[in-house]
C-alpha cells in the first residue's frame, strides 16, 4: 500500500509558544496557560510573500551599495520586524499598556529592542515546518483562508 502523502500536510496556521529570554515559555499568571502567537506557516501565501519581500529588500540594498553584501544586513532587525508583523495574526494572552488591537500589539512587541529575544525566537520558529506539523488541523481548517483578520 502506498503512502497517502496528503495525510501529511502541515497546518497553514498554528499557535506557537512565546518564550522568555531563557527559552522557557511564557505563561498566563492567572491560569498558567501558555502565551502563544497565532502565525501563518511557510506553506501559506502570506508567509511566502513576506519572506520574498524581506529578501528583495536585502538584495536591493546590496545592489544600491554597488554590490556590497554588508549593505543587505544594515536593516536586518527592521526587516525581521516587518516579516513577523506580516505573518503574525495576533498574540494570545499578551497586552501592551496603551496599545489596542492585534496588529498594534504585534508591532509593539516585535519593535521593542528589549523584547528582541521574542522577535529572534519567533523568526526561527515561524520558519520551522515541524512547528506546523503539531498544529491542530481544526485550527488550519477553521476558515482562515490564508488571509489575516
């Protein structure tokens, strides 16, 4: 009997744990539930467009700097923030004082240099296909249709 490969598709969206600087997952102080981020995975059009835009910006910077590859890295943090803002639908269980709305909260967290460890681990975790294997297929099929909001 042949392997039914379509049974091994990954989810397009999943909730990834948000980790502290030491790598331990953040937990809700009242319930103990994990704090997560709902993100689009590498198989989605949203992720692919965001990744391509990030790479195009780096290439354009190198070209404008007469081929100096170092120029591609000049805005690496800002590019990571833009990428993550595009692929993160929302944080679940995080609030930022004075900030309202999912998109604004996502940008505030990823843009804060003292929370850079969240940006760094989320950038790695959103590229890891394995994280989307464990995601609930019901979340994937809940009508997201690969679009934010």
